[in-house]
C-alpha cells in the first residue's frame, strides 16, 4: 500500500545520502562539535539534504542506564558563539551496525581509531578516517576534556571539515 511506497521512497532517499558519523571517546566534546559544525556548513552551502550526519562515542563513559549525557558545556559555549545549537544531543556509542550503514566514520585520534576497530572490526570498506587526515596530517584533534581549550579543538575540527568538503568535491560526491 501507500505506507510501503512512502517507506521505499524514504529509504531510497536515505540510501542516496552521504552518511557521516563523527567519533570521539565520550561523544560530548569533539564529535558533537564536528557533527553540528558540519551540519551548519552543509546547510550554508545549500546541500544539507545530501547528508545524514551524526556522532558517537567509542566508550560508554558518558552513558548511564542507556541515557547519554548532554554535550559538554565548553562545546555548547563554542557552538553557541557561532550561532549553532546542539541542545538535543545526547552521547551514544558506535555499534558494529553503524559500520555497515555509514559511508564515512571520522574519528578524532589514534585511540578512537583502535577502539572503532575493536567495536566494528577490520575496515574492509575503507570507511574509517582520522579527521586531520583530510588535511594531509596524521595528528590528533586535541581533546578539550583534558586541555580545556575548546578554541584549539574548534580550529582543528574546522580545518578538518573544510578539507573533508574538498575531498568530497574531488571524489565528485558533492
């Protein structure tokens, strides 16, 4: 019936979208910053409808009784200063099924990379990237949980996201 047709249309549209998941340790600082900055970037470029964008954690440290903690106040403050809200975001953990679903799984550091492999297995489809690899760098995005410097984290993530957009253009995905 009509419900089945609508479901197929929605699933087909979703299938054609570029599905991006940003990952960090707790999903309260770096990965939500990347998620909401990238959502804002693609919206301003008029291509938001081409993307499904989210973020997750490799750990469960910020998840209690299946309820994730909200975004860290430092990330909220940095995003708010840019006119970006992340008020409904709660920490979630990446799953093995996420590997199958998402086209790009972009992590912040080497520890995230190891933990994603532990959870998802081998990267047989070449979907897992480090954020700064799009800038031609092997470095880690500084974790403001430890540094307290959300501006430095923003600087790295913003550079990485702009380079990721250029990568997608070169791949003719956008």
